[in-house]
C-alpha cells in the first residue's frame, strides 16, 4: 500500500492534528472526516515523523483508503497530522535525575539543556550518561546525557549541563596513612559534607576503608578515595607460609618463605628452606599456598 503523503511541513500549522505515536489511525481522522467512523478505529492511514514534521494526507488518497475497506466517501479535504513533540523543561529533567540518583534531597541546578523538539514521551537521565570533565571537581558543572523514551523502543537524545550536590558523609584521614600499612579504626573518621552523589570514588563509610591499605601515602585531614586503596596481600614478601603439595595420591605439608606477594588465587614464588630453591605456588588463604590439587597432579617441589 502506498502511504498517502503529499508533502511535509517543517513546522506544523495550527490546524494540524497532533498524535502521540508515529501511526495515524482512522480514529485520529474522524474529527475532520466523520465518515471515517465507519472504519475500524485502529485502521492504519500512514505514519508521521518522530521529529514532529507535519504530513498532509491528501483527500483523494483518504477516499481510496476508505474505498478499499468498503466505505465510499467523496470530496474529502486534505488533513494535516504531526507527532506531538515537546522541549523537556527543567522540572522534568530534575525529576528524572533525582529518580536516577535515588536521592530526592539532591540539589540539582539546571544550567542549560537541549532545546530541540523531542517526541512526546518519558524524560530519562540514566547515571551512565554522566560526563565529568577531565580532572574537574565532581561538585562542579557536568554534562549529563539523557533521552526521551517514546514508542516501544524509541530514544530521542537530550542533554543538560548541571551542578549536583547533596548532604553526604565521607571518610577523612585522622593522621598520615603510610603506603602498604593496614588502616586501623583510630586512623580515620567520618564527617558530614556537601558533596556530589555522582562521585562514586570517595569512601562514604568507615567499613570501606578500615582493613584496607593505601597504594600510596595519604596525608592527614584529606578525604579518602576508594581508588587509593587495595586489599592487603594474603601472602607478603618474607612471610613464612604453609605449603600444601598434592602430587598424584600424595599430600605433603611443609613450610616455605614467600619471595613475592599475592592474594587468594594468584601465583607467588616461594623458597624451599631445605634446598634453597624457589618454586611457584597458588595462594589459597592467609599465609597458605598450594601446589597441585587433590584431583590432579599439579607440580613439583625442588
């Protein structure tokens, strides 16, 4: 079936009928063409663009469509249709951002936003659309990419430049924190602050810090970031470790000295004190390593 389009208008005239989907159905035309009430309401007449561009349906084409359904109509007028569009306003943008944050108390300042007409639908700003300028303060301005969801799978891109802050907590070092030393409870404190809920690197709770160790030394009275920390090694250089050896049906246990550090699952180098030779083993726990496994013959001790 040839779609009954004569021409398109960039800006819909005032007499143009607005529809909320891309499909123009018989029931949408009843106001201008009462005879279309004789057709099924969901009978498809044609489509309009998501951008809101108007389309003129010629009367002659409408007559042919009706005739194909067994309804004879004559002298039908040309009818204009366009998809309903809108420019997302600050209140709708702010509500979508607060929903994504899960923090209704967040202060969201909309500085600028896209002004293109979008198809009528739901304004959405997923957290994945946040773009921090390189090296900037997360409490400063940022661009947040979003979209208007329309139809079944339609997404019309929109954006906003915003500043987002909220009442939060953060972990602060009470004293200098040396690199590689496990952080103790009395070395950090929790303080209230006005910060960005979009900043996911700052430690917000003490249990995100205590028991971990800094990768590099951290100064007193500075906020602690999760990216600055790491879990302490389960096996450290110089530690005496218990070695379990599985070789066929044999199971041996001996002590050795760690030559490299590692965490559970990693491979480290350990030294056999009897022979003075090094061999590889897999870290299986705190100060424990393993060669081979109960089910397989995995390695040799020199």
